[in-house]
C-alpha cells in the first residue's frame, strides 16, 4: 500500500518542501531563540512566536493550545517530542516550574517514572523521526503511533505503528484475537501495520545512553487470504 | 445501537419465526435421528439429511462442508456448538474415531486440553445461546464471538463479544491501546462491544459441573466523546 496523497498536486508540493529541511529550520530557529520548554506532568509546554508557530505546525511537532492571553501561542509537546528536541536535536532546554534546566539524565528519569515504556516508545519515535517520517499519536487507532510520509494536510498516514519489546511488555499482540482486531482495523483505515520490535543488547534503561544499545527490528504485517493461493475448493 | 435489519420485511419475518422455536425443532430432530457427531481435532462433524441441513442452517449451528460424496451433507461444529448440543440440549452424542461415545466429562477434558479458555468461552456461548442469541465466531473482528438477534441473513450482528476472566487470562483489554483498537473497530462495523466477565465462585474447571459456579457479568462499552459534555473550549 503506497502513500495516499490528499488531492491533486499534494505529492509535488511535498517533494518541493522536504520534511528534513523543515525540521532543520525548526532546529535552527529554536536554537536561536534559546527556547525553553516547561515540564508540566507528562507534557512540555513551549511558547512560540509567529515564525516558530509556523515551523512547529509545518514540522508537526506538538499541538497548538488556546490560552487566556491573546498574543501568546503555546505548543504542547508529548514526552517523546520534547525529549527528541532536547536530546536528539539539542535545540530546546526543558525546565521545571522553578525555571531550573533539567539535563538529559534527569529528564529521562522523570519520563521513565511517568511511563514505564518511555524508553522503547522514544526509541521507536526517534527511529522514525530520524528517517523524516512525521510521527503522531496513534491512540485513535489503538496503536502507539501513526507515521506520515509528509504533513498530514498533504497525505494520509501510511503506517499504524505498534512498539513491542520483550523488556517492557506492551501487552499487545499476545493473542490472535488482538492480531485480528488490529489488522482488521488497519485494513479498514487503509494503513499498514508496522511493528517496531525494540531489542535491547544490554539492560540499562536508567539513562538515555541505553538508546544506543537498542536495536530496532521493523516488521510490517498484512492479512493473508487463503483463497488467494487456492486452486479449487478444499474437501474435508 | 439497535438491531440493523437487512432490508424491508426482515424484522417481520424474524418475529414470525423465533430462533427459540427453530432451536427446539432442531433439538427434536437431532434426538429422533439419534445423531452422533464425530470428534475431529477441535471440531465435531455431523452428518445431516435434508431436513436436518435446513434446521442447522436456520438455527445457525455449524458450517456446511463440501464432501467428495455427492449425496452426503456434513456440518462442522465448533467446540462450543458441539458441547452445547450434547451437554445443554442433550440432543447429540459425540463419538471418537472408534465410534465410542464420549460422555460429558471426557468431552470436557478433551476440549479443555485443546483450548485452555474453553470453560469460560463455553460459559459465554451457552449464556448467549440460552437467551436465543445467534452466536458465531468473532475472529474476523478480533473478538471471541459476534451475537445476532436472529439469522445473519435477516440482521447484522449487534454485539462483538469479548470473554474475559481473571481465572484464565484471555490476554485482551489489558492496555488502553487494545481498548482503543477494539472500540474503534466496533464503531466502524456498527457493533456494540459486549464484555462477558466470567467470575468463578470456586475453582474447579476439571468437569462441566463448574459451569454452575460461574457468574456472568455483562458490560457493554462505548466510546465517550469529551466534546459532548463540554460547554466551551478548555484553557490551559
């Protein structure tokens, strides 16, 4: 199943404006503005001026949030997005309520304490983002992420992503009925099920350095119809 | 969500021909014919003449199977269907390859050895069948069963049924993403998710007498849209 572009000219528009370039501009802009994100529970809030708002929207990071102050635009970043901007792209600094900067280790510990599966989810998120996939929450389809070839305004998401790991049980795809349910749903919304199996080479999820020891195994799963390979009706 | 009848007149037709009466006829017919079902792995095969074929089809028990012998019609019953006909309706006798009758205890042990969750699945199946729901496999929707108000030719299935139990872990609905996936799929195929929670009063799944000690808790689950209860957009 290939990408499903939204309307005429979408593919041409996407090719002329690669996500990698938009993310690079976002990175520069965040560094120049010395951007700080405010840790708030399991989200990070980022204040954005007009230019940054445009870049965050185009790169599909965070969700714009309505505030009571008219001239301020805030973006709410997920844990994976915030950690990617701080740790991988080194372009924001996350601070706590006292405006104290949280270094990578402290932030990692906070996020892992809030969500046990954060290390493997982040590995999967950064794996896809580093390949210039646009990655958003997959909760409405009952998966971890959905991955788009370009901005969701131009193309439908191509992959429904489930992140599995023997280390941190995700509780998914243990039984056939779950497989059937997931594949049926993926089929009905025209997405391919992408399983990212995160295999740790050694066990040390206490600091982000463990990410280098994770190997990502990619598998796509599709349904097989027995009729396709059948010459005639079978006999009992 | 009410029943979705298939075309005009389907509801009238269904009301004039209640499933309870069809099953009663099937039961009498099977008793008169002294019917024997042949155990074959996880299925039971039942030979049927023209009258029985019609009744099995109308009552929705088993699947007709094509055979190499022209004048014979066989039906393949699932484990739950076969045990229901032998144990609950007392209208067939299941035999092994040597034509030896398998009593309820022996058949129960065989089925439980083939499928650990057989006791709770059978409890759920018989619970619905005894209320005159037509119950079929839900595998294509990633659930245990689907339940129809009448014959599938007249009405779409109304419930997607998942059978859960603390005793035998079904492995389903342990994590939110599985919930989201299942509810989204149920919504897209216009079914209500019915959870049958089988609560054992005492632990003794070694014989079918344990069925009397199972309590069935019925829950239907639907998605809730936060927008429905919201007066205005929330502020951060």
